[in-house]
């Protein structure tokens, strides 16, 4: 996860405080409750508004269950609190595999810009070509940031087939 979670990287720059925690780590610590996480099943179409992770509130994360125990976690990373030092902001998508041993890839960032160094631009953004939609055709999932309400981020979770028409609504 690199700089996007202090449990992966203890600093962004040597003279600054450490980065914040991801939704995955916050859930593990009990800092995010089940009531603060929206569950959206693959094939379901749903719009949700995510509060900034650093600010808290409800909902602060969304979970999309996959096959077996795999799932996606969605979080809204905005430049506030510890996240004000992050090189990017927007929708962060994490793929979680609780079956693997800690430290060996339990959580992976679904990097919106894999060409950027050290996860410097991993978030999905509104109207940012190449970074405006996450598609997982194998699991029949499309995730699209569709609007901002202050620092709250509206996200559409749908299927790849319905993604383009649903995002326009």
C-alpha cells in the first residue's frame, strides 16, 4: 500500500508526520464500525456518497464482496487531516484477500495510474481520462466517481454493461 497507510510506509518525507491509515487498517482496529460501511453486491446498481476517510462519519467506506472471502474496499481520500500530505486525492479502491498471511499482499491498491511512481496517483477521479472508471469484468463490477458534494464523493457501483448509461443519470 506504500504511503497510503502508515502500516506500510512510516513516512512520506522525513521531516513530516506519517501518513494516515487506510479503511482496511481502521476496520481492523475497530475504528470503523459495520454501520459506517455500505455493502454493495456485484450485479447490484447503487449510488453512495462516501465521507472523507480522514474526517470520518457514515458512510466512510463501501465493501463489494467477491468470490470466496475476497472483497473490494472503497474509500474517499481527500486532503484533510493526515491525508493533507498525500500526493493525490479521490476514490481509492483496495482489493482485500484475508486468506493470505499478513505482510504478503493482504491488501492491494487497484492503481488508477500504474505508470506513476510509488502509488503517487492511484485514485479514481471525476472526468480524469483513464482514471474515471474502475472495471472488473471478471466479477461484473464497474465503479465510477460521479460527483462531489463538498468533500463527500458520490460513487456509482454497477455492472460494466450499464456503466456508461448509468453514470449519465
